[in-house]
């Protein structure tokens, strides 16, 4: 947490609670932080307003079905319906989102899958929809006739992996994908997002995900711009380039010299965890203590949620971008832990809470502030915002990482392999008590690829036998 607030002043409507009926909520999550910057600015004003906005929700306002910890239930069916609707015909106000259609597929399919839905039934629809989005020169665009982009390619590939099966995998033209990735690879080691486009850490992550999921050959085509710097490998100079994105604050920016942001931090760790096992790459290319200090400062009290950057506000989507950093950073200093002892799957083991962030704080922010409790459903940034597919996907993914514990079981023996690390997930249940109902525990996604672990394995297995194209 950013601060400890046991002596802070109370906020919200339950400042003087009738203790007989009011749930017990730690004062850290119901009080202003005890240490406040005396300098009032537009940022501190917005921060105060956000605390006031969240406070009534955090104490159970408007929820008639809160449990004894003041946590409302997960409105699973409503969120499922919301995502299903987003996969259908959309009204004309979505026109500007047309180039992001592969993203909408990914957010919805991944969100549905975290909520326990089988998304394989979308296979034939998805296959026919994304096929025309692939360009002859490689990669996927946001729609037919548009330019290929690494972000839409990443979203299309993950969507195909989510529905799985040969028909989906075979949509992808690996040879043209390889050629296109070679054309985006830059002499300084990074990747442009599109031909002539910006070079940033999203590119480093998206390219690493695509290459390692599809077993794309790593040798560089002779006409790649990166060859001029002597590179011969698609990954040449990439971890060094990612390392240069770490800022004085300890977080990671889009490209060297910019402001640290949670979304880019996740991309950096994800990329490094693909290039080799995280306990080798992360400490080698990042200053971990400085990174940890910045990452810890992303969780706010009393809101409980994460912000994306210094002096900005909590937002549900950072439950994933920031929350998803924790398992990777933990694996980086724990290293491979070996196969855990077998335990009954239906009974979570109570664990000593040695977590590096306040899991219950984040879980409370998500259940109380991020759910649209109306018929609309879906999850959101904060109570004053509308739910959307992006926030629904990433709030659920963040909830999943707060409800589970990931461990690296074994690391790849050979650093040239890209799919050798084995991860193990278990339900997290703090010995201090669980503030949500067991039925409200959501599914899991792979800590690096952010789709279910089984879908990652299936996809990598399918392409592993393809040597060359
Ligand atoms: C700031 O928005 C947001 C950014 C600077 C980064 C956005 C990037 C992503 C969400 C994802 C990238 C990842 C991949 C895999 C493509 P803001 O100023 O509206 O929000 P803030 O106030 O919370 O910083
Ligand atoms: K935001
Ligand atoms: Zn957001």
C-alpha cells in the first residue's frame, strides 16, 4: 500500500458506524491516508474527489447482498451477457472502434473464458471474421483493407488461440508473419508497431508473444532494417532495448526517455519472461528494487485499486497491467520452485500472506467499485465511468491474479527455447480470511500470455512440429 492509514480520518457515510450491523472493513480502506501532501494541485483535487466517489461503494452502498466483509457478489451472469452482446452487432457510436475489432474479440473471448464460459463455440465465426483482416505482406489489420499493426495482430493471434483448434491456427500465414516482423525489427533492437510507425515496448511484448506462440523462425530476413546493426536474430538487442525503457522512478515507459506507466511495465516484464526465464532476464535487464518501489506505489488507500502512474487515479484496468506484474516479479526473485505437493483441488490451502501487494484491498475495489450492478453489467474503470469490453477483460484478469498464486515450477534448461518454462497456479486463500465468496472465484490466465494456460500449451504444441514454415 502507498501508506498505512490506521490513524487516518474517516470518510464516507459510515464515519460513525452502528457496529452491530456494519461489516468490519479495515480502517486502511475506510480512512484518508494519515500523511498528505500539503500542496494542493489539480491532481490532488482529483485524487480527493476520487476518494469521495469510491468511499460509499467501498462501504457497501447500494448493494443489498453484501457478505459480512462488506463485499457484494460477482454478478457473473450479467458480465457474461454484457460480453456476449459486445461480440454481436454494435450500434453506430462504435464506428471509431472499427480498427480495434480484433481487440474487441480478444477482450470479450478472454473475459468470457475467465468467467468460466467455453469460447470454442465462437471458432467458425472468428475464423471467418479475422481471415480477411490478414494482409498478404503479413500481419493482421483492424479490418479488411487496413494496414497491419502489431497490436491488432497480437489481439487476432490471441483470439485464435482462445477459440483454439486447427481451423483457427491455420488461418495464420507464418511465412508472411515472419517477413513482416523482420521488416518491423529496428537496428536498436526494438520493434515498430507498424511499417514506419512508433517503436515502443508494446511492440517488444506483442512481437515476443506472437513469435513464441507460433514458433516463428528467429533468423532475420536479409532486408530487415535491423541487419544494418549486425543483428541476425529477431530477438537480438531486444532485452537491452526493454531495459533502456526503465525510468528514474523505477517503472517502465513506452520507449526510452518517457514517463513510467503500468501498461508498459507489464509489457516489459512479459517480454523479458518470454526471452528467457524471468529469474534470469528480469534482474539482468531491470533494476528490480527500484521497479518494486515504483510498483508498490501504484496501490492506493483507501480505494484499494491501482493507478497507472505517479499522481494519477486508480482505474480498474490497472488491476491487470499492474496486478499482472506481481507474479512475474515474484518469479524473478524466487526462481523455479519445483512441483508443489498435491492438494485437494476443491479446498484452497490457507496460506501465510507474504504477498507484495494488498490482495484484499484490490479485490474490494473490484467487487465494490468496478462492477456495473445495473442490468447493463460489465466492469469499469471507476464508479463514475461506463463499463466496456476492455475494462471487463482486464478487471477480471486482475481479479484473477489477486485470487490466485502463481509459481514458476521449472525453468527452461536451454535459453534458446521459448516455451520451456512451467508455471503452476493455486487458489490463494489468506490465513487472515477471505473477503469474497468461493463461488466468486474466477478462472485463471497464463501470467505471461494472458489467455488460459491450456490454450497456450495447445497452441505451442501445434506449432512446435513446424520447423521452418
Ligand atoms: C494512459 O492513459 C495510458 C497509457 C499511457 C498506456 C496505454 C496502453 C495500454 C493500456 C496497453 C498496451 C499493451 C499492449 C499489449 C498493446 P490515460 O492518461 O488515459 O490514463 P492514466 O491517467 O491512468 O495514466
Ligand atoms: K485511465
Ligand atoms: Zn482503464
